C-alpha cells in the first residue's frame, strides 16, 4: 500500500471518528435536556391575563418539576416527593378538560378543604381569605350574570387527591369555579422565577424590572 493510500484511509477513519463523537455529544445533550425538562425544570410562557397582577402576558417562567415529586413514566405514581402543593402556590398543570393545554393558577383549596365565595370574597373552611395579591375589576368589566359562579359559588369540598385553583385576576380567570378540580396527577410543577418578560401590548420591549423576580407563594389566612 502506498503512503498516499494509507494517508487517505487514516483521514477517512479520523473523519468518521469525529462524526461519531459529535453525534454522541449531540444525542447525550438531547437526552439530558429531555430528562431536565421532564423531571427538573421546564419553561412556561404566560399566554393570558388571568394571573394579573402577579403574572402578566409576556412573562416567561421556570417551573420546578421535582418539588411535588417525580412521576414514574407510564404510571401515576410519584416518588421523591419533597412536599405536596400547598395553599398559595402558583402551579402549572394540564387542563383537565383538555390535557394538551397547560394552565397556570394559584392553589386555593387542598384536599378536604371546604371552599366558597360570596360577593367576590373567598372563604376556606369558613374563614375569609387574604386577597391583597388579587385583582378583581378591570375597565369595562360587566357584573356577573345570573348563575355565573364568578362572584358567588359553593360551598364545595375538595376531594382527596385534587386541588381547587383560581387566577389572581379574579374577574378574568377561567378556573375551578367553572370547571372543577385539578387532579394531583395533572400538576406539572410550581412556578418559581420569571427569567424573561416582554411587553407586547404597549412598549414592545423587554420588561427588565420583572426579570429575575420570584413567583412567591402567599398566605391565604
């Protein structure tokens, strides 16, 4: 074999080795990204104003997916649960009426709680809740129509394994008042930080003051 032929073969082997090394690195990165997204943290974009003033359209969040436990694939069993969802947590979950859609709301009632609302005031187990973090009226809002549960509903008891959720923008939120409870199995995780925010309505510019802001749980009592 000539020196030229040997050099060509060596170059071909070297190119193949580089190709497989790159492919291996890319596949490893993809697998790690999928694992992180499935079990550690996931990005979520606020699509509506139902959580104003806490969260606004254009906020991009990171969601803690391991706090409430890791779901074993192809089962509904959670392991390594640090704690279950608590009243006041802001959670991301699969909409029970359409699991292809993700919703974000605040936990108001946990299993066993009795929840009701009278004249826009929410009560848990007979005690009036703190609503200093909520927004009740927007310009142009109309009074609730007869039979509309927006301002008055319940009482209802939260079943075991399920949660009652509401948006902080109480008059503009499609939540448990209308469609019922959120099963624990449908909860994706707890929102914990705004990493990016974009004002697409007025200034069409980044909202730098919101970036890095923590999405805090609140006390409801």
